[in-house]
C-alpha cells in the first residue's frame, strides 16, 4: 500500500460517524474480541455486527526515512464479524499478509463454552481461523508460492482460550494453539503448537491497559528448538503492549508489537522482528459494533 496514512484518515471518520450503535452486554472480562495479537474469550452477542479495521505500521527503527515506520504498512486488516447466537460468532476478513504468503482471506468461528459472569469458575472459548492466500501463482516450482495444488494455499489455526477475572480491575487469560500450514519451507514444520498469555488492567470506565505474549512450543520458531529444527531465520516471541478506549459503540486500540502479521495463521509462525533491535511497530484496531435486527 503506497499511502498507509490514508487508513488513519478513514478510521477517524469511522470513529466520528453518526451511525447509531448499540452497546453489548457489559458482563465481560475483556472489552474486545481481541487483545492486540490474541483472540480474547469474548464473543459477539446475537445479531450484533462488528466492522473492524486493523493496521500494523513499519519498524520504528526506520526513523525519519520512514517517519518511524508510519509510512510503511506491514499488514492491513479489513473485516466483519457477526454474532449468530449469544455464544457463537463468525467472521470474514482480508489481510495484506506479512510473510511469503500474501493477499489473505481469513475465516473465523468462535464458540464460548463457559463464561465466568454466568456463575462459572472460568471463561472458556474455542477459536478457529482458516486462511487462504489469493496471490498469483509463481511458475517457478522451487518457490513457496508455486502452489502445486489449491490446498497449498491454506492454513488453519485452532485455539482454546481460558480467561479469569482476577479482580475488578484485572482480567487474565491463557491460550493454547495448534497451527497447520499446508506449505512451508525447510526446516519449518507444517504443524506447530504454541501457548500464550494476555492481560487487561481497567484504568477507568473507558480506558484499559492491555498486553499479550505468544510462545511457539514446537518448530524452528520455538525458543525450545534444538538441532535440526533450527532455521537460518531468527525468530522472536510475539509480544504486544497497548492502550484501549471503550466508548460503548466502538473500541479503539493503540498498540506496540513486534508481530507484523495480524491473523494467527500469519504472525504465530512468522515473527522475525526483535524488540531489542527497535523492530517493533505502532498498530491500531478499531471495532465498531452495530445491532442489525
């Protein structure tokens, strides 16, 4: 994208639009369905539509040459999600893609099995993400994007997310993920597992501080990998910090993260940026929720 700052203008218009919106049920651990990179335990209520815009700028160590990354778009998210029931939601989005596979179309399904505010000891949600790369096929058979068959374009991620309200101000969650990519480069593995943590500290009625960390457990991405699993690429743990504004009609997140990609099928296996080297970036997400019937 040649002019990513145009997205910022669109989002400002999006925030200040006069369209009528409806707040959801406030009995929730997290204010949004995302915590920076991670999915939260929350789902949309029945008949609510969430229009989402997300953006990841470039590395801040680009300094003045890239206006500290603001002239670069590492990934862009445009999507819509819908509450089929009070426990089950679906979604569809398009992302630019931050690694070799680009022009990604992502499907989402989330099912809330338990919710702490309903008298349960914890909140428990299942998340499924499927991604297809729609980029043009490369005729060179030695490249990752040669796509010998259509299934090579696909990736899948399944997650179990467990959340707990620790106090009136603090909510914590853990996630356990299985990611399968139908095509990878050696010595990468098609199947990888990861675990993650996320937290929300509610400062006041509108503002919260959020953070998340994801740790690959297998494959060359994992800090526990040894021997033949090691890759010539250097991988780092996806880590993010942010501030969140919840005004009822929309949730606005500003964050800093070393992850370039936005969907789980992208960033979990492709985070090669180091916080210590200034390879982190500003990002934002805007969620606008409407009741459609």
